[in-house]
C-alpha cells in the first residue's frame, strides 16, 4: 500500500481538548452509574433470598461501560499520552505481511480471537466453590484495574517499539538477567498452560463416546476445509467455514446416534488412552503444514466461540436464571473446599486468571496486534476493550456455574477419591458438605444430557456445559438439553485443541529460536529434523505434565490448576513490572501507580499463594507437606486414601514434589525479574528518566477513528483524507 | 438518518459481509487485484496468491491464549 509515500498535506486530526460534557451525556452516564450501583447493592446485600443472575450480568456491563469511558480514557490521555500524529509501526513498516494498517474493528476481532480461550470459562467455574460474590468482584474489579490496564499498556509500549515482544522488551529495558528469566518463565508457563488445557479436554472426553466421536470428527472436517481452501476453491474462507460449521453441528447430532450403538464401547476411552491420542495429535498437528489443520480449525473455533458467547448472552437475558450458590461459602473462609484447597485469599485470585488478569495476553499484546494497529489512540479500544469482552465471557461462565444445583456442582467437581464415583456415594458426600441432592436426581441429571455419569467430571468444562445446556434449554425450549451439553463440550474442546496446536507450534519456534543462538542449524525453521526434534520436545514436555495430571490419585485438576493459575499471574507480574519500569524511565513516576497497583496486588497474591503451595504444613495446600505425608505413610507401609496401593502412594509423592519444585522455580524467576527492575526504577527515578528503546516520532499520514464508533469529526476527517488521496481506502471502508 | 428501513437493513447486511470478509482475510484477494490494476502489474492467479499467503503463515505462528 502506498500510504506512507503519499505526500498530501497532513490532514487535520480530530484532536484538541474535549468539549464540555453535555446534559445528555451527563444523564446517560448518571443512569449507567445508577444501574451499576443498584446491581452491586443487590448482589452484596442479598442473603438467603432468590437472586437473579441478571444482577451479576448488569453489574458487570455497567461497570465495564464506566471504566471504559472514564478510566481507559484517562490512561490513554494522561498516563500514556497517546499521540495520533505519530506513525505506528503498521504505517511506517507496512510490508503487507506482518506489518499492515488494519481497520480497528477488524483488528479488534483478531485480537479478541487471540486472547480468548478456555481460561475464562474454566477458572470461574472452579472458583464458584467460594460463592458467587468473590468471583464476581474479582472478575469485574480485576479487569478494570489490572487485566485491561496490562493489555492496553503493554500494547502501547510495544507499538512504540516496532511491535517488540515482551521478552525482548524486558531484556532491553530491564536487563539481561531479567530478560533470560522472562524467556524461561514464558516458555515454562506455556508448557503448563498447554498441559492444563489438555487436561480439561481429557476430563471432558473420558468415558464419553458422544464427545469423543464429535471431537474426533473435527479432524477430518478441518482436513476437508484445508484441502478445499488449498485445491478446490482457494481463498473462499467464508464459504468453507459455513460448510464446516454445518458439518460440525451434524457431528454433534451424529454423536447422539453413536451413543446408543455398538460403536459406543469402542469410543469409550480411558483418560490414559485419550492422553496418548492427544500427544500424538499435538505432535502431528504441529509438524503438518498449517493449511491442513491449524488454519481451518482456527476459523471454525473462532466462529464457534463468538457464536456461543453471543448465544449465551441472549440466553441468559431470556432465561433470567436464579443463582443457586451462596454469596460466600464456608469454603472461602475455611479453605477446605473439595474443588481446590485454600481460602478465598489468595486462591480465588489465581483460580480466576483469564477474565480478570491474564499474563498470557501480554504475549499477544506484544506480538501480532501492535504490528497491525493504525493509530496509537486505538490501544484503548483494542487493548482495554478487548479485555473487557474477555471479562464478560468469564462472568457468563461464572453465572453458568452458579445457576446449577449446587449439590450437582460439588458432585461434578470434587475428585473421584472424595465422591466415590457412584451416585449414592456422591449424594452422601455432598450431604456432608451441607447440600441435598438424591442419587435419583444425580442420575436424572446425567440422563438429561445423555452421559453415563456426571460424578467427578472435574476440569470445569462439563460443569460449564451443563450450566450452558440448562440456560439454553430454558431460554430456547425444545427439550434439547443433551444436544446443548455436547454442543458446549464440543465448543470448548475445539478451541482448546486449537490452542494446543498453536501453542505447540509457538513453543517449537521459541525453542528453535533460542537453541539457534548456540546451534545455528537448529534455528532454521525449515530444517525438518530440527522441526521434528523441537516439536517432540515441546509435546513431550506438556504431554508428560498432562500424564502426571491424568494419573494423579488426588485428582489432576485440583493439583495442577493452582500451578497454572499462579504461573499465568506470575507472567502478568512480569508484564506489569515492565509497564512500571517504562513509565518511570519515561519520567512518568507520578503515573507509575496505574500499573503499579495491580502489580503490587498481583505480587501479594502470587507470592502468598506460592508461599503456601511450597511451605504450608497443611498437606491439602502445601505440595511438599503433601509429599511428606504420603512418604511417611508409605514408609510405614500404610496406604492413604484416595491412593489405592503403594504404587499410587509413590505417584503422589513424585507428583507433589514435582509441582512444588515448579512452583518455587516460577516464583524465584519472577523475584529475579522484579529485583532487577527495582534497580532500574531507583536509577531512573533519581535521574528523572532514562533513555529507552522507543522509536523516534515520525509524522503520520493515516487518518483513522479512535473508538468503536467514529465521531462526526472523525468521519469528516476520514472523508477529506480519502478524497485528498483519491484512491484505495486503507484497511476498510467508511 | 433519513434512510428508509429497507436501505438500513441492506447497509447492515453489507456491513456484516464486509466485516466477515475482512476478518477472515477473504477480501485480501480483491485488494490485491485492485492494487495490481492501479500499478499496472499482471496479477498472479488466485491459487498462487492464496498459496503464497498460507505459506507466509507457516513461519509466522500466532499464539492462541487460554
């Protein structure tokens, strides 16, 4: 595109001081604030009465609106001082491949598709054991003050540095020590995330022939789409995606026919078998050309994702379900919950990672997105706005988990060692927790979604699917609960598998790139042997973690999910540390609190959680205390439940030690980075700022609106600009 | 704002179509053709063009988050 060489005079940007707020604006925002305040008051004050889930939904929406309108604007204008006269990397380095001026709404779609995944769906479901209130507060307050701020500020700083990655920025702005620590942390955290996501899929598909059949069919469907796009009708993405979605729905329906047939037994797979399938699949998918599997799968999962989220929002409003969970459960204060151990502080804040604050997003915000941004002011809409949308997904997932019968919730989410695995023992188990559900009701719930059993279907996905199926069948009728359940399982498994494909590939490239520094040939990504070795290493790493989780006698999710949550939050700590560092280096010490407050909170939470997971002498929480307890019992010749034999005792000892070591290592890496950064902070604060790698100001020619809706002035400026260039609209129309 | 309902619906449908084509990258081909036409260059075939585009993706993996 010839945008940068255009010598037309710099068109007027719609800038200058904002006009004073009109009466209309005051009335609208006053009303939004009032709705928000009422919703929050109802949620906070209701005890022991029926509360509609819509209060949660609207508390979230009105809080988001106010935060976006006021706080994100404050950050953009005062803290970051976004400057639309500066050309972005997309404009300066435009090469039509990775750097390219992109319409803001299109980029919003790409960015959201990249950040949203299974995390915001699973975490809130598990955190529902604390009651609906802690999760709701953290998801909403967390996203406003922490998550969205991180995404937006990292995106901005990366834009000012030609789209550099988080690791690169840490190395250049903080130091080599911090940089190396960040590199290791990013790689290790990715492996953990892949393992936990894969574990969610394994738990959702185990002993479920319907699920296995439908998900299995997504592979030939994706292959068909890939060949269609490559050979039959190249480039017709919409057409082939429409075909793919229809085939996908057929696959779900067909799964129901399989369920009662002779094939069902062959497709009833154990967790161990599924793990091997997933590992083999992950390896093959990451070495195959992207057009065969990854790209078509990505189209499918993105469309499914957006479709389901929209459907859920509509379904919730129509069904207006009543919250079944308590506002705050006794597990929150006593720390003895069956889903995961630990008190509300710090564990609710690490269980709900994505949706409130997710360090992984910093990798996206410093990866592809900054290279496509048309205008600096758009960091607000893409970074802050995109994360608010993700938070909305998390709130919806939390609602789905708290509107189902809570006896069922605990029967599904407590590990098999606790529930005993049968409807009778599970009913007894939840009765001890203080909930009533009869064995018949448990069996009826499983029959309603045509699953063999719902007892101890941990991992969050089945619970979410059950909640969604309940909301959908209430809202849209038709007695299709089983279809909706498997539809939801399919939708989660689909994009987790996409994340596993893509993550393995990204991990492979990272490994090849890093090893390539010392062994040049290995860094060549077109060398097949190197590719295969690197893929095998990455798949082997997450595959073995997955195997550890799957075979864990204590229940894999409650052991691994805290590790995943803490790892993700530690990555956020690295990103926020970078943000604080850069603000101070740019002589904006007085604004350092903007990323500084979430950083302080995140460090308190993650370090407390890490400390407890490593040093707590409560075997339910501390990994090493747990290992000790089982080691002592084993040496004394005892077998402790839920382990069934000496072999499982060994396994518990090994797993707990491994998890403890990983946990401690992550925390240490982050301490190294923060310590390194504090040195820079002091130096920069004393010197009144330090030089950074920010690229110099280059005047921008591109004109583009800043927000979702263009103002009248922006439209006029766009029109005038396009007229002056006389041609080709850039990155879209209007 | 004076447009009738039929016009508005059409505009909305066009908008959605435009958005989907942009997001999926389907419209890249048309943009490429237009560019070639402006520059007076003979465009490659669609098959070659799309193959070129997917091959670029091969070495530019994008992470999908959790």
